C-alpha cells in the first residue's frame, strides 16, 4: 500500500502543472457545463414568459366578422392587427417567417353565429417554427375554446337547459407533482453533465499515465522501479480517480451556484440544491470514479501514442454516458437490473435526491457495490496488463 500511495502522490502533484489536465478537470466540465445549462434554462424561462404572459400580436383576417370575439381576445392581452390577405398569402407569410400565427374568420361567421350554429375559424401556424409560433397558436386556441364554452353555456341557459346536465362525466385532474419534481424535466441533463464532466476530468491523466509514458519513452524505466508493476498502475489509477472526484465536486458546486440565478419558479418549478443536497449527489455518484478510472486506464493501455489514446478514450467516455441520453425517451424504470448498471443507477439516485425523495437503502447498496465491484475488476485487469512485457510496445 505504501508503494501505491507513493505513486499516487507523485502523479497527483506532478500533474497539477499540466495545463491540459487542469483545464479538463477544473474548467471545461466543472465551469462551462453548469453555466451553459443555467443559461439554456433561463432562456427557456424567458421564452415561456414572452409567449404565455406578455402581450402578443395576432394577425386577423376578417376581424369585422366577429367583433365580440376580437374584444375577448384583446381582453386577454392579445393585440389584434387587422389584415386583408388571401389564404395563400397567409401561408406564404408564415412560411417566410413574416408572421408567426394568423387567425382567419370567414364572411359567414356572423350569420352562423346568429343562428346558433357552429361558426368555424382557422388558425394558421407553422408547427416547426422554433421561435414561439406553435406556442402562440396554442394560446389563441385556448382562449377561443374557453370563449366558445362560455357562449354555449349561456345559450343553454337562455333555452331553459341547465348546462350542468350536458356534462355526463366530469373529470377533475389531480396533479400530485411538486415544484421540485416538475423541475426534473428541465434538469434531466444534470446527471449526464455531472458524469460526463467527472470522466472528462480524469481522461488526460489516464492518457498521460499510460500512453503518455510510452510515447515519452519513460515507461520502461518506470517499470524497473523496485515495486510490483501492478502497484504502479494502481497508484496512477488512484490519482486519476481523485481528479475525477474533484471534477465532479466542482461541477455539482457550480451547478448549485448557477441554478440560483435561474427563475424556475416562473414556470411553476423549484429546485433547491443546497449544501446537503449537493453532498448527497456527490456521495451517490462517487463510486463511479473508480469505475471510470479503471475503464479509461484499461482502454489507454492498448494505445501507443497520446493522440491515439485521446481518440479511443473520447469514445470510451461515451459508454457510461450514452444510456443517459435515452433513459427518458425509452421510459426506463429503476428496476434491480438498472440499479446494478453503472452510471444508470447513479442517474436514478440523483433524480430521486433532486425530487426531495429518500432513495431506498437497497438501491443505494446495489448501485455502490456493483459499480465498485466492476471498477475494482477493471483496475485488476489494468494491473495484469502492466505485468506483461508487451506493455512496453
């Protein structure tokens, strides 16, 4: 153990002078990632405010055919801009992004309205518009549907019919979500960012400790040191894992600070990443460091140059993080098999903590033990690889 600690101490402090390692472990993931995440969330909040709360302008063709409808829309902060356009001109204007959404009222609207017949209107929108067109159309549609329901109830009452009798079944939707749980959808990439930053933080150290030594020609003299070869690589793996833990701690801390400036409450969400929550997130993710250090060291052991190792390890980093991209799309449940899968189990545990829930003790033990077991096995494999003479190339 003394030999392992000696190698660990040497690698840890010597690599503090390596600019690439410091940038990857202390800047790129831990700082830039949380800042970009917070900025994207703030943009989403601002966009939501602009679409659903602030006044909007609606292009209306045939506004004089429905004056009461226009009055209702204006009462809901929807400014009416009267236009004289054909249907083809409306389509072209929306396609060319001259307008976002348009409402067309036919000339027979008043006639059908007076006869208490369904009066149709058309809302033109490009659903592929990423600048609020679809959301604006939804806002207008909801306003018109609400107005239509009110008028229908009034007509029934004038005919002596109780509007309640028209509702055979009334559905009351009970939303049991909390502001914290709703925020998970907006912060679903937080676990991906944390795990990726952790792995990236130790990547260059794993490369330098293996392919870097071989490329500099110092590996042969290093392996002649009076200690078991496996202990040398174990010390290097420990240094890599320590840099990963530092990178993860900085990433979580930066996220906690950056998210304080995101007004999630404007969307009915809240997220409290206080010191205790941050420590819990770090604790459930920490076993992944030994797994990541062992994985990257094993992969780097088969490379012959720094550039080759960089290419291989960039792909290796995606192995633990790739499933996290699709876990939400595929609706994967936290089954025992999922909780025994490195990175996936850490994702589920982090989401539970962010929702304010207490993870099940069996899930915690299963995640930590299996991740540590696989990581230890990878470290053992790396030790066996360095006992071969072929490691010298």
